[in-house]
């Protein structure tokens, strides 16, 4: 591919979709790299919503001081229905023109990148994506910003619940985030020695689940942890617990939905480093003439994946790990 070195003067940066720990580290990296290359950086508030409303502010190097360790996003985030319309995107583009923003860095997940591809197709503004989502459901990066911190939060919570499960001989159904992807459930399940892990990528057979719970009991376990991804085909943790109870009422069950605790908190070392590298590389990519790509990290190396590919495909979940976790937990 023949790329031309470009010269951008005003780079807009925004976060959109669900917030993820490490987004601030990515914003900091984008702003400071842009300034390093002689450009001005502009922060667009609340993602596409702020773009439509013209809520845009210049960010200096000082503005991004002291944010690398903070969770959430200083630019805030929103899911914008208006941006899904042609009129909404037109308003957004007019505001970008008003602020003379000539390129964009979009930090977020698949919804964010879908919006970015529309804007790019309709108005030709160069856009680079940075993968920021706890779900880890984007193709083109081994992990996404926020995923590691989220898993650490889940593991800390499950370890605590395990204490109560053991003390009261109870079976806990713990629901973790992941509407369409089971990465959080699978890896936190392995890390906490969960007796069962239910994910959207595999069909959950309730009879199988009961058999494996009975097996746990038979070998002398008096408590159990079942991690349920919110998007499991059998339902969320409440539904699964009710179905188990219906078929075998001998268990004392409890449900714990971890919820938005999984999205907050100070980013882990891994997320801070990943976010810094991907934010930096996103700006470099712009100057190197890349467009409509997502910066990612595969096997420790920076990669560029077309945004459309990053959205359409998912990293494959390793189903062998489910089998392994069953063996290790019985
Ligand atoms: O996309 C990240 C995510 O945390 C999903 O795992 C979850 O289903 C969803 O966001 C929840 O979104 P909201 O905060 O809008 O309810």
C-alpha cells in the first residue's frame, strides 16, 4: 500500500460507548503526541453527542496531567441515537469544520468504530480507532484497553464471594459483563477456579450443568461458584439460578450481579501501558498516512486493522479453555 506522509494541524479525540479504565491514559497519549508533532489537540465531549452539539474544547499538555491513573474518561461518554441519522452526522461534521478539525482519533468499541466508518465514508475525514472496551470483543488486538483492569476487579470480587460460599455451603451464580462476548467470564472463571463458566459463544446445556454440579458434590465440594456472562443463551445469573433450583432444589443458591463495578477503577499497569502505546501509535499512524484503521497490539507488536474488519470479526474464544477449567475445578 502506498501511503503518503500527511500533515495534520488539528486532531480531534473522543471516547464513546461504555467507558473503560485506561481511556484517560489513551487521551493523554494522543494529546501529547499530537502536540509533539506541532498539531493542536481538541477534545470532543461525550463522543458523538458532543460532536453534534459542538461541545469541543482545546486540550493542552497540562490539561491531561494527572489523569493516567484515573478510571472513566475525562471526555465523558454517551451512546448517541442522533448520530445514527444522516442529519445527525451532518451536524457533527459541520462542527468539526467550524473548529477546523482535520482528523480524528476515536477511542471505544464496535459502536464507536461503526459511527467512525460512516463519518469517514460520507465526509472523508481521516480517522484512526483505538480499542477501548472492557469486553475485549474487537478483532485486531490481543486485548483491548480496560479488559485487564476489569478482570482484576472481577477476580477480587469473586474471591470475596468465595469466602461466603465456603462459609455457608452455598452455590453462587455470579454475573459478569459480556453481552456478546465471554472473554471476561472465561478468564476470570479460570483465575478464580470457578466450578462452571457459562459464555455466549457456546450452547449452555442445563442438564450438563446439573451433572457437573452433582459431580462437584460427589467429590466432596460443599460450595460452588458459577460465572455467568450476561449474554449467555440460558439467560443471566438470576435465570440460570432459577433453572438450576427448579431441577434440583437441594442447593442453597445466591446470585450476585457485579454490574458497573467492572467498568470503573484505576487502570492496571497493563492497561496504562497498552493505552499509552496505542494512543501514541494512533497519532503516528495518522501522520504516516493510515486511515480507517484501528491500532492494536498482537504478540507485543503494533498492528493496524481496517476498522470494518475490527468490527465484523471477533477474536476467537478458545473453547478448549472451558474444558480445561472443568478439569482443573473438579
Ligand atoms: O460494552 C461494554 C459493556 O460494559 C457491556 O459488557 C455491557 O453489556 C454494556 O456495556 C452495559 O452498558 P450500559 O452501561 O450502557 O448499560
